[in-house]
């Protein structure tokens, strides 16, 4: 089955390598072209993420450097990769092509200037997460002890996302920030989060949060990072499927998707170590769910629920 994966950190890894990683076949990349093809990943979202220690004055340049990597090293050098800049572009993908679109993981880099965010929209960013784990001008992340919600600036960003039909990603937000987003966002999504009921990790969603996303028509994309799957940190594909099953029990069968976090994680699910093994997950899912449900998890749910 064709896969739509809502989160990977290949751009961060490739940019940090200073040109020494080939997207086509670089073995250090979980999501290189060969592995995406073998795993039948039809669309891959590429996150723009900058390290917290990057100086404030250099952060927007660091984001643009990753955008440049996307255009020069992924799109330009690999004709099989086709950029998705609007939600309608999904319909234009041909056989043998892999769609690629940009997401923003934390708005630290835009400073207090919404013109920077508009620039990123124009460059093709289709999903915006307000924070990584820390705090910034927009909101607190899950790692900020204060646990604050959205600032007025953060609320402006969500409203801009709505106007541009851009997703607002809650995966790294504090719980209070999550509820602020749910009040404001037309297109909420958790791009890479699991169930806190099954694994009590700050990055996971409570049943109340998951239920609110489902009720609002948002998507929940499960993540392959073992510490978010089991509290022991060792995880199998069956362990990951338990999170899918739990979200289904909350009414989310038509709103579940996949968000691997490949190239951003060091620990791996057994049998799901890189994008080439994605069909191992599909094969296992077919043992527990109907085929049309699995096709939904693989990507069709996202296509139905994305902004129109």
C-alpha cells in the first residue's frame, strides 16, 4: 500500500552533513530515495527543524539553509521527487513519483516577524508546529515546566495557518497550548504522537486530547520512536499497533495516519528500522484490521481529511 508519512528529519541530518549525505542512497539516511521507494512511501513530509542552541540571529538563516537543501539536494537531483506546494498537488502525482512537502517544527526561527512565516508558506510549508520541546515567543512546549499556553503571537500564527489552509501541528505543544490550539485551529493535526494511556511520555496524547482531535476532524499520526511506544523503550511493530488500536477505540479509525520521525530518532522499532521496512507495518496491520481501514492508516485518511 502507498504510504503518506507526515514527519521525518532528513533535512536536519542532510544540512548538518554539509553536503556529505546523498539523498538518493546515503546509508545514514532512514528516508533516502531508495528506502522510500522500497517501502512504497508515496508522500514524505520533510520537517524544518533547528537545534535549540542556534543563536537567535541565525535561526531564520538556518531554516532557509534547510529549505535550500530540500530544493537543491532532494528535488533538483532526484527527478522522481515532486514537490507538493498545495493540497491539490496530491492528485497530480504520477506512477513512479514520490511527493515531498515541507513542514515547520517550531516557529523559533521566524522570530517575532510574521513576514518570515509568510515567506515559508510561499516556499511550500504546509504544516506548522508552534514549538519543539522548549518555549518560544508563540507557546510552551512539552519540556517547559511552566506549561503555559499560546501567547497572543502564537494565536496570530494559528489564525494565519487557518487563512492559508495550513495545518497546525500539536505534537510538541504543552497540554495547555494544545487546548488553546483546539479552540482556534481549523486544521489541527498531531503529526507524530502516540497514546499516553499506553505509554506515559510527555510527548504523547491523553485520551481527552485524542478525543478532542477526533471530534474536530483532526488527524493523529502515530510515531515509530520506541520511548513513545513502550515505557521500557523496547518496541515491536505489535506494540506500535496497540496505539493505533487504542485510538480506534476512541473513534479515530478514519483519522489515524503515520508519522515515522525517521532520521530524528536513534532507537528503532524491531522490523521498522527505516523507510524501506514500512510495508512490514502494513502486513502486520492487515492481521488485525480490515483492508480498507489499513489503507486509511497508510494514507487515505490523510487524503480525505486534509484541507481542501
